[in-house]
C-alpha cells in the first residue's frame, strides 16, 4: 500500500519519507531488524566464545576487542585510528587515542581512551605496549557505543573487557555491602555501569568506578554515588523532582558554548 499525503489543494500525492537508508545497518521493519540482530547474536554465541573473545572477571562476562571487531566486520564497520598521542605528564607514561568507526565513507561512531603506567597492570610495561592498549581500549569503546545492544542480547556486560581492571585491590570497605545491608538493585547497577560512558568523568573516577563494580555494592552506597553525580531527586505530587544538582551538571555547565 502506497502512503499518500494531502496537498494544500486537497489533492493526494505519494508521501516522500526523504530518509537516506544508504548507511542503515538493519532493515527499517522492526520485526525484520530484530531478526537480523538475533541472527548475528546467535552466530557470535556459537562461534566466538572462549578467552579469545570474552573475558570472565568476577563471574561476569565482558567482550574483548576481538568480539567487537568480529561483530562489526559482519556489518561492514571498520575502525580507523585518528590519533594516538603521548600525554605530557611528569613521571608518567600515558597515551590517549581516538578511534572512529567507518561505514563506507561515513563515520558512525567514535571512542577515546587512554592507558598509563600509573595503572597497576601497566606499571612495568614498555611504552609501545601502553600506547597499543590505549588504541585497543579506544577501539572497544568506539564499537561499544553504537553496538552495545548486541552485547546485551548476547548475555554480556557491554563494558569492554580492556576497561575493567584485572587486579582486585579495591579494598574500600565502605563501598562493599555489609552482611546486614541490602545490596544495590539492578537499576542502580545499570545506572552506575552507564555512568562509565560519561565524557564528564575523569580517568581516575572511571577507574575507581570500574573497580567498584567488580564487588558487591550496598544499596545505600550506590544511592550516594548516583546522587553525587546525577543530583538529588524527591518524589512530589506524583512525580520526581530534582532538588539538587550533581557533579555532572556543574561539569556540563563549565563547558563553553
């Protein structure tokens, strides 16, 4: 059935959606698009398992960069390193990289990440390895943003494995649930996981939050962290009202137009 629209004169004419589908990854029909997504997930789940593709950290599964690049290749998405530069810091070897996702001649995603010898895992690493890991992390990040739903459909935590610290030296007991405390809800944990992707977090905060998510967090502490970053909300007259801004609000406001 052809969709038509009415002109000012009352005449019918074919409706022009004016939508460029040249760079569309999946069908525009919801059911068909979901079927295509499920097919990719099924193939990945059967062919791309094991430590080459997935890291298991504290009983949670995280996709490695090889998982992301394999999924992306099936969709015609390829990473392009835009830069990898050494940061000017005293007594520290640190690199920051940016990788963009290209589909044909169009950029459809991007990610930035860094690696430093201040991290426990990279304390004694050679400089080339630190630079390489910054590129690897940026590659995982650039795919995680547009394709995270595929990782979730595959039963994985969408945070790239390379961003999760493998050392478990995060011993701040005030963040871990006490036996008498309720543990954080799934909604709170999802909010904290999404917070990792915020461009307004610095690298220290992102590292500490990543470590925190490797442990069992109390409901109270999760609420404190969420309120600190997102602000305080109260339920009034049947709806949630923000009564105090969070750190992210002030950081957003500090960015010049």
